[in-house]
């Protein structure tokens, strides 16, 4: 199982190391409570950031949908249903009579 991907829950950090003796005293319990409160605050701010990011993504998806609908108005219905092929695009070719030619002289 060496190829198994690890998630955030499998990562061991120093914050996860808990001394069993620490919680037996009042100052140890207060220390643990403050550490838990700091983690809770950090995770709450992380949730707010992710929700804000999701809202931004939803707004952008709405803008894209509106732009697609606006652009579809300019495409005739028969052309919109027809799949686009490479032969539909013309490659620009310069006229041969107006080309400037360079002559190399050594």
C-alpha cells in the first residue's frame, strides 16, 4: 500500500502530540482549551475563505453563461447546430505578385 495517497488526516503534526499529563492539571487543561480555540478560529476563517472563493466562482460562471447566451444571438440557428470543421476556416495567403523578394549576395 505504498502508493496510497495520504490525506490531511494522516499528516502528523506537533499539534497532534498530546501529553496525557498536561490535561490532568488546571493549567494544562487551559492550555489545551486555548489551543483548541485557536484551531477552531483558524478553521472557521478557512471556511469563510473557501465560501468566498466559491461565491466568486459562481459569479464568474454566471458571467460566462450570460456572455455565451449573448454571443449565440449573433450565430444563425443553422450554423449553430452544424459542428465546426477545420475546412470552415480560411487560411490567409499573401498574393504572389506583391511579395518582396530578397536576394542574397555573398
